[in-house]
């Protein structure tokens, strides 16, 4: 019995990974014809990388949105329709149950329960947060701090009306499947979960405590982030989402710089081939001095805003 409640809460946590850290999440079924509200103005930013026989579009996404958020534009639709290959951060499995062994291995530690690492007041706060998604502190006691932190922060966003099924990736993935496009990911779920689980316990506890302190207030920050993304304000995205990570160099290096560099490597390999590819990754990876675009430009690869 001890595993059931933690694993139920872990499913909600996985949905929140991408929004919080740029990690992937299990795919959520969407109809290919899902209507996306039209963006006001120019809409989210879109870049193009091109050589003699290759065209790659870079699109920054948010993985959890309210269903009323407008982000649809003709420019994005044209670029997507011209591609034969969709690349996401991770091509999550349709069957979420295949992820549960990863959670058991990297996200649970029954021999070191959360209640032994937190104060009584923190356990009470954890229980209050967990109950918003139908879980409890007792049910989460076997979770490692990183997974509990993701669960708490995810619960805060979900309670504000955000949902994975309204995020960008499920919609793009459904459209790509309907169009017969190839679908792949830059990373695997295993890689992303191992990355999070690899942080020292002290750092994981800081993250969990910050999530508990901020519970219920996260909506304001996310709302501002969504507004900046939907209007194509990349500088605001940098200020709101990227710059704060710089205060924790370990997180900044692991979550952004290292991954952006790896993705730039894969993009250069794609340029050695031919065809049109639509790349959709978390918007924070495409903002700031260490963004994917800046790494590519430093290597002499031309990157420009898409027309």
C-alpha cells in the first residue's frame, strides 16, 4: 500500500516537470483538430535556422496552460505545416504506467521518509498542498525531496487553472501524428528524471521548502510568464524565468546550459541532413545569453526570427 499514494501523486508531479524545470512529461491525448485560441498581436516567438537544404524552426513552448490562453498564429501554423518531423524535449509515452519504474527507482526512498527530513510545521504545509491534488503528506512520505517539490509546485499551478492537456506539446503532437510526421525527442524521460534525482539532498530540500513557502502564490509569477510568452516578449521571459535560475549556479548549469548545449549539438547534426523540422522546446531554453540560439550563433550557425 505504501507505494500507491506516492505514485498517484507522482503522476501529477511529472505533468509539472516541464513547466517548472523544462523537463518532459507524459503525453496527454488530444484530438488533432483541437482549437487553439488566437494570440493577440504577433504571438509567441519563432526562429528559423536554415542552410542550403535544411530548414529548422525553433519554437519556445509552455507545457501547462489555461485552455483560454491564446497562442495560435498563422506564422506558427505555416511553419508547422511545412515540416515533416516534430522534435520535442522528450517524446513522452502514451502509457504513463511505463514511467512508474523510473519513479520507484529515482523518486522514492521509503527508508528515508520525508517526515524525518522536515519540521512538523513543514509536514502540515506539505499535507495542505498535497490535498489540493487528492494526495496527502502521509501518502507522499516515501518521496525523495525533489519529487515532492515538483509535486507541490505542480499542484499550485494546477489549482490556478493550468492543465497539461491545454499545453502546447500535446496539441502539436496530436497534429503531427494526424499529419504522418515523424515525432522524436531531444531527451528521454529516463535522462530527465535521473537529472533531477541527481541533485544533492540538501539542494532538493531547499527546493521543496521554497515550493511550500510559495504555494498559493505561484500563480502570479506563472501568469506573468505566460503573458510574456504569448506576446513574444523574450526579454521578459529571460527576466522572469532565466535570470532567477542564475542565483543557483548548479541548477542553472544543469537545467539550462548543459541541456541547451546538447540540443545545439543535435541541431547541428540535423543541419547535416536535409528537410524541414519543427522543434518545440520549453521557452526558457530559447531566452538569455546561454539560449540554444546564442550557442548556435557562437558556432557560426545563422539563426533569425521566422518571417
